[in-house]
C-alpha cells in the first residue's frame, strides 16, 4: 500500500510538467515542419516529442528539488521565474535539437559529425527561431505559474481559477455634500474655512 501511495504521489507530481512539455513539443514539431506537406506530423516525430516530454518531465522533478533550480528562492519572485526559465528553456532547446540530430544516428548509422552537418544544412532559420522563441515564452509562463503555486498554494490557485466566484460588493457611496460645499464647488472631504460654518436647524 505504501508503494502504491508513493507511485501515485510521484505520478501526480510528474503529470503537470510532463503534460506541459508534451503539448509544447508537439506544437514545436508543427512549427518546425510547417513548410512540409501535411505539416510534417509523422508517427516518428510524434514519438520523439513524447519521449522528450517524458524525459524532461522527470528531469524537471529532479532539478526542481535541487539547490541549482532554487538559487533565488528567497529573492523577489521575478528572479526565480527568470532563472528557471533560463534553466528549463535551455534543456527544452537541447531536446528540440536532439529530436532532429538523433534520428540519423540510429536510422542511417551516421557519425555524430555527419548527423550534425545534416541537421544544420536542413535548418530553416525563421522556423528555428520562432520555435525556440515559442518554447522560451511557454517555459516562462509555466515557471510563473509554478512559482505562484509554490508561494500562494496550489489549492488556492485552483480555487481562484475554477472555484465559485463571490458576488462583489457594491462600491461605497460618495459622501454627501452639504449646501455650503455644493454651492461653492468644494469637495466633500475638503476642510471648511473658519468662520463660515453652515447653520444647524
């Protein structure tokens, strides 16, 4: 029973980053191969994106508990978000490159140098930079959400987004202006000049 609980806990922890990388890597495949017929989505590329997502999802869990990923845990939140964006964005970029470099090594039995030259010769630079920019922005959004969940609490975040909304209170009414202030065009909270107090009935 204890083993099952540990497995369930690890599964729940690994699910958010794995789903994130799974979606972003498949969108990345679509962006990289927009110039191909059928948008370049093949079972092989989808399998590579899935493997990369599983590897990075587990790697995210391992690094997120280490000191390297939490160098700015006691600093302003923006520093922690930017640092994790740089760290995980770099890993994601390496995974994107590996998706195109590794297949020739196994499919064509090419040398690492030949596989790298084949990869660089096939790069379409506008698609390359748009893909990596998309990855950086999505990693920044994910890092922001994870840091907010760490500070505020995951349950509070879920309640804010998916819980019932309470009806807002009506704004407080403006203070009434007495006849003296209304006739003189003076704000309600302005001090009265001395010697000109309104008569009381």
